[in-house]
C-alpha cells in the first residue's frame, strides 16, 4: 500500500510540475503581453510557489512513513485487515 501511495504521489507531483511550468513559461507571459491582463499572473505565480512548498511538506510526511510505519499503519488499515508483514 505504501508503494501505491508513493507512486501516486510522485505521479501527481510530476503532473503538477509540468502544469505549473507550462503556465509559468507559456501562459503567463502571453497574458502579460496583453494590456488588459497586465499584472494578472503574479498572483498565480505566488500560488505555484505556495503549492510547491505544500507538496514538499507532503513529501516530508510521506518519507516519514517509510521510517516509522507504526505512526500511519493504524490509520491506513482502519477498516481493513492488517497485512501479515506488519
């Protein structure tokens, strides 16, 4: 189950990074070039920075799972049979 969560997290983070990079390098400069939309992209750029920090924080929590399974195992297995390995 941990490997599934880790794989999904890495996939989601990769998709997020690709999306943000495309906006930062293509969409926002195009918006800034239009007079009516000048200075609109700054707030979105700040959002990307904050979201990136949140993903880094989640990564830190996820890496803790690997080292301390006793902290998260009861939550993940709530309502499910606990795997024999644990």
